[in-house]
C-alpha cells in the first residue's frame, strides 16, 4: 500500500471536527467545575472529603471504566459507543445540575465518569483508524489536543458568566446541547470501525479493575485526611488484592490489551503522560481556590485570569505536531517536561508576594511545556498498537492519564490539606478553629459569622496556611517533572522497542 492510498481525505478531516465536540465539552466541564467549587461549598456545605470526591468521583469512575469501554469499542464499534456515551453524558449533566445534596452531586458525577469513559477511547481510536499516515495523524492529534485547550479558554469565560448570573448547577448545562449535536452529526460524518475478532468483554476483569481504582484512591485520600484509620487501611488492602487479581486474570485472558505494556514504545510515553497529569490536576484543584479564596477574585475574574494559561496550551498544541515530526521522541518529551518543571517552580513563590503577574507567567510557561508532552506521548502510544487494538490502546492511555490526574488531586490535594491543618493554630483561634482548620473554604464561611476583627484574623491565618500548602505542592510537582525528564531522556534516547 502506498502513502497516497493511506492518506486521509476530506471525509476524515470533516469527521475530525465532529470528534473534537465531546473533547471540548469535557475540557470545559473540568475547568468550569474548579471555578464552581467555592459556590458548591457555600450552597451544599460539603466536607473536605466530599469536595474532593465531587471532583475526583468523576475522574475515578472514568479511569476505572476506560479499559472496559476501550474493549467494548473494539467489539461493538467505536462510533456506536461514542454516540451512546455522548447521549448519556448529556442526560446525566442535567441530573448533576439538579443536585440538592453533596451525595447526589457525587453520585451524578460518578455516573458522568462512566459516560465519559465511552468518549475518550472512542475519539482517539477513531483518529488512529482514520489517519494512518503518521504526519497527518500528528496533525490530527494536535487538533484533538487543541480542542481541550480551546475548552480551557471558552470554559472559564462561559463558566464565569454563568456563575455570576445563575446558580452553580448552570455550569453543567453547557454539555447537553453539544452532545445532542454530536448524536445528530456523528452517524453522518464518522465512519465505523470494529475488531471482528475481538473477544467478548470480560466483565469480571472490569469489576476488579474498577474496585481496585476506587478502593486504592479512597484509602490514600482517607489516610491523608484522617491519619492511620482502619477503614482506610482496609480499603488499601482490598484494593491491592483486587488489582493483583485483575493482573493475574488478564495474564490468562488478555482481553484488555495489557500486553501492550511490554512494548517500551507504548509503556514509557503512557507513564510519562500520567505523571504530567498527576502534577497538573493536583495544581488545578488548589489553584481555583487560591484565586478566589486567597486573592478574592470573583468566579468570572478567576476565569479570565486562567485564559492566558489555556492560550499557552493552545499554542503548545499548535506547535506540537512540528515538534513531534522533527525531534526524537525522547528529546521532544524531555524538553516538554523541563519547560513544565520551570513553570511549576515559578508558581512556588506566588503566595509569598508574586501574586497575579507571576501566576500568569508561570501558568503560560507550564502550559506551553505540557501540550507537546500530551501530543507526543499520545502519538507514540497509538502508533505502537495494531489498528485492531486501537480502542484498547487508547483506553489504556486515557486510563493512565486520568488515574494519574485523579491521584494527583487525591495525593497533592490531601498533602496540601495536611500542611494547611498543621499551620492552623487551633488553640489561638479557640472554637472557630475546629471548623476553620478543615478547609480554607470553611474558614472563610466561619469568618462571615464572626466579629470583623476576629474574622479578619481568622481569614489571614487561614490564607497563610493555604499559601504554605500551595507552595509545598508546587515544589513537589516541579521536582517530579525534573526527575521524569531525566528518566525519559535515558529510556528513549534511542528508538524504542
């Protein structure tokens, strides 16, 4: 087959415009939710653990369901699963917007995670099948990645306007009309691909993988939140056992494509991408609270100040195909990691007096560095897998990406919580400190019912404690990215096998 015969035509490029719709919505939803956290805290009164699960519940279920959905996409058809998942996502978004308690919002977010798990492997595997030429595929992946960046630009603007005019649930109502458009246009513009030889989905393995992800992350979060706790330890033990059982079963029934990890060309970029998102998601979870609760910005103002970072990611996504086509994979990933590490290191002094100017500069630098990591790592991973396994390969990539992000929120968010609580002087602030020591949001809420002098003292102390927690997590993130750059430059210094 010649290069001309495998090059994509007009139909494929038009189909790509449809594929980026769900990506745009998912990106917008993630950015808007972080902006809505203070309003959700005020309206529903969640605990710190519930607040984490409102964000993480979606990501955990998505990460735990992706491998199942990737295998299902290869078996029943990638376009079919994309359309079913898109419709379900739109309906569940309406349910989330109607939540009246933290538990209801957590449950709806978790179901949204299951629906979201149908979208990502379907879009990525369709790109793998539609664009066989490596250079065209890199360009398509750049467009696909840029859609997330565009969501980062549009999301804060739309979210800020909605939060400034309506209740917090309005941010979830962006998704339904876009998903309806996907369901209408998808059958007309997207081709169908399936693996005729794919084995039936192993539902026992699916249950084991989901249990392992949920229990392990729950255990990590609880240990960081409450210290040594029998329930948390039990979750870690049972989760580890479920993960081990899943691995043993998959060695006998390799229906989820775990054998792809035997290829260094697949496993290294997947792991590096997961580390990058571990740091990114942990930072984003804290950053929205810093902008609104420490600097006192409104949701709209916080969204506007987030736009330069999204534009940096958009620029990085546009440059990524050229980087991927011109540099060795190891060099491209290493440069992206180093640039990102510099950006995270620049964030460390922000709470000590750097303020908005330093925040904007740092966020642009780290975003420009992160975009090529995602594009290059994704291109390497999907190219390393046979086309018939595109759904499973895409699911494994997205599983590790989202699990890395979820663990970043749980680990870095919980670490920040530990630092925050350690810095809060319980004795000095008497009765108010018991509630205020839990989260910065609770401290601000408690201060509203106090005399002005005492309220000002409480908020100042709480903001100082949160600033210290923010600095610690950014320093940890920068160090992890530097270490990853060194590793990838060694492991991918020559063509991987």
